[in-house]
């Protein structure tokens, strides 16, 4: 029995979901096998990249509200694990605890909100860009998560080795580019091949690989850290 075909944008979104899955597997493998072995807090973050790719593929390949909730929800967990990893690298245990609790509450609220959206079928867009797209509540929380990670890293840029700083700038640039692409709806398409959401998957995958590279370079120049 032949399954019904996806629309071209949905197909592009589904296929590029494998980039997220691959980026998770690649970074986790590199973190474990390429010396110096990266701390467990970072390996956990790379594992969540892979886990995030599963509902991303599900949402775009077999659209159902539960997949959407898990898609954005796992992205929030991923962003939170990266926050904890950065806090563990550069901040005191008390700061890690305070920021971790505050961010954890915010992200838990975001997940609960999305679950409510799934139950009611009402999906408000706090940032509405009209026919081009916009951001729902869960995506706004995800943006705040990413801004927090960026702020935490740049606040400690004086402690980052010189060789790693260009890689941090690349990761930041890819985040900004990804934010622009993610602002479009999943079906937004220009010039036949510019599927914005699918390109966001690809840019995000490269961003994660450069994040591993940033960590690899800076950890190579530091004393071994506790995982």
C-alpha cells in the first residue's frame, strides 16, 4: 500500500531532520573518542541533539499534535542541558543552582503550555509575522534559552582561549542565521529551493558541530575538567 506523498516543503523538512539526528550522533561520538574526552555534561547535551531529531522527524513526516509538542519540548530540554553545561564549566555551584532552577521552571512552564495547546488546539503566536511565519510560545522560550546560553558564554569570554573565540563567533553567527530562518512558517518557500524551515535544520546541524569544535579547542588548552 503506497503512502500519500508529502508536500515539497514538508518533504524537505522531514528529510533535513536527519541532519539533526546525524549532528547528535557525530558530536556525541567525537566527544567520546577524540581526546580530550569532553565532560559528561556536554556528552549529555550532544545526546539530546540526537533525541531532539526523533520528534522533529515525526512532526514533519507524520504531522500530529503530539509530535509537535515533543518536537519543541525536546528542543527546550536540549537548550537547558547546554545551559547547565556552560554553567558547569564557568560558574560557581551556587550560580548553577540559581540559574538552573529559574531556567528549569521557565522551560517546564513552556512544556506545560504546549501540552495545553495540544489539548485545546489553540496555538497563539506571541510574535506574529503574518503570512511569512512567526513564533509560538514554546519557540519564544527556546529563543530566550539560546540568548541565555549566549550571554553566559560571552560573560566569560575572557576565560575562553584565543584559539576558541573564532569558533564561538561562528556558533553565534549560525544561531542568528538560524533564528532568522526559524521565523518562517514550515511551508514558506522562495525561489523554488529556499525552504526556510528545512534550511534551519541544516544550519542548526552545522551549528552543533561547530559547538563541539569550540568545546574541543578550548578544552584542549585547559586542565581536564570534572564531568
